[in-house]
C-alpha cells in the first residue's frame, strides 16, 4: 500500500471511530449520564465533553 493510500484508509478509520463515539455519547446522555461521567470516560473534562457533543 502506498503512503497516500494508507493515509486515506486511516483517515476513514478515524472518521468512523468519531461517529461511533458520538453515537455512544448520545446514548449515554439519553440514559441520563452526566457530562462529568462522559468526560471522565472519554479522558477529557466535563466542559470539553459538553463543548464537543452538546449540540
């Protein structure tokens, strides 16, 4: 695999992982989890989690 093909494949993998993470956060919020809990699970602060996924 050429370097550019590898970059494209990894970029697609990152995009898919981000979509799964967003879906998991939505499910956690629907289940009543707090931004503190979600941020902790994601390894970021409550504020960062809220800013990233509250929309």
